C-alpha cells in the first residue's frame, strides 16, 4: 500500500477508460440556506485534465488502502483546501460501471465554506444551487448521476422511540434494567456501518434517541444523540418533529400507533422497530 498507488487508467465493463486503478470517489459538499435551498460545491476542472473545462466534484483515484469516504475527503483537501472537521458525511452513492466504480460521498457543510483551488487540477470552485448547475457544462460522469443524486440532498433525521424499540427487541430481563437495555440499543446503533437506504450504499442520517423514565440517564454513543424526555417520551418525539426545519425529512421509528398518527400529521415518515433492529 502506498500513497497514489491508485493513479492510472482503468477500463470498465462498458469499454470506457476511467482514471483510478482501484476506482475513484468525490466529495459532494452541500449547504442548505435559510430557505432550504441546497448549494453544492462545484469544481471546474483544469483544461489539461480528463474532461478539462467541465464542472464536477473535487475527487479522484482512490488509493488501495482507502475507502470511498477517506479518498473523497483526501481529494477535497488536496484540490479545494477543505478540512474534514468542517463536514458531516451522511451518505455514499455508488455509480457502478462494471469492474470500475465512482462513489459520491455526500457531506453536509454548516456554512458556505471557503474553498480555493489548492492544486493544478482545479481552475475554479463555486457553491451553486441546482438551478445554476443545470446551466453549466458538466463532467459527463457527474451529469449522468446528478438527476438521481439531487433526490438525496435533503437532510434526514431518524428519531428513535427507545422505550418502544427496546420492548420490541425483547432482551431477557430488559424490563428490570431499562437503563441497561436502552444503553445497549444506543451503543449498537452507534456501532452500525450505516443504515439501509433505497439509493445510497452507505447512509448516515442524524440519529436522535429519545429516552424516558428509568432509562433517562442513557449516555450518548458515537454519532447518536440522546434526548431525555422530561415527561412523556411521545410528547418529546412529537416536539422534535415539530421543530424540524421545513426542508428536513424526519423518520420516527416506533410501533406505537397513536404516536405514528401524531407525527405523520406533522409530515414525518414512520418505520416499525423491525426496520431498525434488522440492521443491527
């Protein structure tokens, strides 16, 4: 294993040449403004590069020891001077050409981060809304997937009704140790490698676990936030859904019919505990 050991041309099953012996990945950094409009950091490729003069994402060949996320974050640092600490990765979109793949790593940016050409591969970097992206000359690979990727730019939040999910999990003796059972659930969710998504091969939504009563002191784990309900857990979950920004998509995991009706009325989606537990 060595840095840049992925540099080189490869041929896919369709007979096309692609840069990256081990595949390639790119970073799609997105920021939503106060109105919910997404702005994507776009890179104009230098004239001498492959498909020079077109617009796409900072990215390039993955090294043999890198996964998609590591490769995309490295390329974003090398080409656009972006730091990984300014981004929250929330998904990976796979474009499989048959024997060669490009993986788009989607990451949220809290602000329109300062980005400048950091090496000769970029001639310009701009934050652009979808309407402007539609008017520029796009890299063919990006153009082929952009229509589908646009559908997953919306930030997503998964809210866990921990008491209900713990009951459905039915661990032996959980009712005598609700704190322990809730702690194990939160830990197991934090240790998963993404959740199932219809378009993304890896999905890391914001996850909020709501706890109550005897499980009220459940600690957070990894990227799972824990919210302690001061009273009813259902009421706290409903309030979280109500406080979500209009453009955010919220999924509540519960089997409680009454709670499902309350959050659905506010625009949230719901899934039963089996949806989550089958992925742990």
